[in-house]
């Protein structure tokens, strides 16, 4: 359930509040707690341990210029849609075979 709230937050940032449903404050807190250590959003966002997530909807996977992606992600052919992102959040390896995972913690997004 917490990944659904995260997805709602990411969609709010990328598609506008008119298309989003849910509690933006709760989504923001969830993002900060579960994703913010690796990913950034908003003005000045840049890649770090994970890629920045601005404009992710409609963007081909593995193409954020300031992040070094795995070959699996770069060659996946995935273009991020709401549905594809939701599936990836739930089970990354089912969407991008061979994606790397860190030891412990939250599943990586790249």
C-alpha cells in the first residue's frame, strides 16, 4: 500500500494535481522516508545514488543524463507510463530483467 501512495506522489509531480488522487502530504512524507535518500525531485534535482525523477512519465528508461544506469535499464526499451511505473515499483525485476538491487533497503528504481 505504501508504494501506491508513493506512486500517487510521483504522478502528482509529473502530471499535475488535476490528474492525481490521494494525500499529497502523506505521499511527500512517504517519498522522503522511502525514496528521498536515493532520488530527488523538484527544481535543482539531480542524480545521486539513484536518478532524479522529474518528468519520469513519458521518458524512456535509462536516459536521465546525470545518472549512470545499468545495462539492463539502458537496454530495456521501457518508456515510463503510470502503469509501467506502478508495475516497476511493485516488482522491478518483472519489468526490467537483470536490474541491480542493493543489499537491503528499498528496491532501487534504476
